[in-house]
């Protein structure tokens, strides 16, 4: 049984842009990520680039705004775009500014008491998400790159 829940899917440049959610062990929340799967992914595993968006972004920004899908389709490369932070926790101060908290996880593991149980974005993007993607999607672990 898949650990991923498909939230949306759209055809694009012969491939698919899918948005998934899943329960995360690292953040103890549901996490979201978007992925572009080129047409070749229907027959075999493909290489992937993980793109880590910046402040105030989410899993949609790069997929929707960068114009990279045409090039990824031409090279048969998957694009994996995780959200920038856990959502829906409502920790005191989490939503007070654009540069810290919700939308700004900085891809590090938090160390302070209020944040350390959920803001574990380093573990999420370096361990949990790649393992999940390689298990659930037609992406090869032998050819991945961090596009940040």
C-alpha cells in the first residue's frame, strides 16, 4: 500500500505534474511535495533533481513558475519539489514573520524545545523524502541531484 496520497495531477510536456501528501516521521505532520515525471517514467525509472525552494515558498513555486518542465521533459528528468516547512502546527510565533517558521524551515533540524519535535527539515529532505520517492515513484536513487 502506498504511503502517498495523490492530491492533483496534470499533464504537461508529455509527462505529469503530481502533487502528493504523506504522513512524515521527521516532522510529525502531513507533508506535501510536487513532482514532475517525464513520459519516460511510464516505462522505467528516471534520474531526478530535488529543488529546495526559498523563503515564503511551498511545493508549488518552482514547478509553477521556473519554466523548467520543458527542459526536464526533454532530458527525461524528474523534478522533486518539497514544501519548505511543516504546516498547521500553530507554534507560538510560527506565523509572525515571513523569514522564520511557516514557509521558512531553512532545511535544518531545530534544536529549541518548541520547534525540535516538528521542524526537522534536514532529516526530511536528506533521508525521509528521498527514501519515500525512490520507493513509491519511478525515480532511480543512482542518479539524483540537489538543484538548490
